[in-house]
C-alpha cells in the first residue's frame, strides 16, 4: 500500500535494469545499454618551475538521457535518473585518440613554462540491460510520459546503483551520501505496488 503522501516520499526499489524503449548504444564501445556516461580527457605535459610532469585532465563529459525502467518479481516501474548520483560499477571501456604531431597544442607562459596537449582519451561507464539496480529515490505520480514512477525524493540523496545498499554503505563516498539522508525514512517498495498506488493517487 502506498501512503497518501507518496509523491516525493523516499523509497527504495531493487530489481533489474531495462531500457525505456529501444536499448541505447554507448558512444565509446558501441554496446547496448540503458544508461551511459562519457568523459573526455586531455593528456598534457606540463613544465613549470623547472619541473616536468604528465597529467590527465577531464575537459568534457556527457550523460545519456535519464529514462529507463526497473523490473522486479512484481512488475516494472519507470525511472527518471536525471539528476541522480549514479554508481554504474567499474569503468566499461576507453578509447585513446593520440594527436598527430602537427596538431599538438602548446600553451607557453613566463620563465619557459609550457602546457602541451599531446593526446586525448575517452572513457565510458554503462549500465547494461539486465544489470541489478538499487534505486533510492522518490515516488513520482504521472511524470514519466504520464506513467507513475521514480524520480528525485523530497529529501535525501537520489541514488541509482548496480550495487546493493549494504555494499554502497561500505564505500566511503557513497556512505556519506546515504548518511546524509539517514534521517529520512526509506520505504522498500515493490514495482507493481508502487505503480498501482501512484496511479490511484494521480487520478
């Protein structure tokens, strides 16, 4: 049963990832997925104060649209992961793009300092169809294409992870997010019960 104050109420749904429509294609490896994130890094050789070091700097990034679905033993519920802290697990792949010699970018400063861009690297993370998902978010009636589903909660962290909550709590960064919402009640909801309850509320 979904309480009368369900919209925005912090809930947890555990199930498997499904695409909202056709599966997405990841931009680096070209594999089917329901969500992806890509980062573009520059490989730079920096000389400053007589010291020379090689560094990687993130210069751009993008994320796929947030619409996907979560299926459990009771049914399926839409998820809008836009704005969520997403934990997709290990890096899925990377692609190096070294620059030809005539395209090397040199930035020169005073006293012989240099910042030379010598290559590029793209990294991506994906959530694949069928991957386990733990979602801590908010109950959202009638927002996702007219269907009730899961979005940001009224209070506390909005988390989408391929790990269970217990495993997240063992990771310092994710533990801080979860502790930040520790005072906010979390209701464990089945997908079908959540959808039916929110549909009744949205009438």
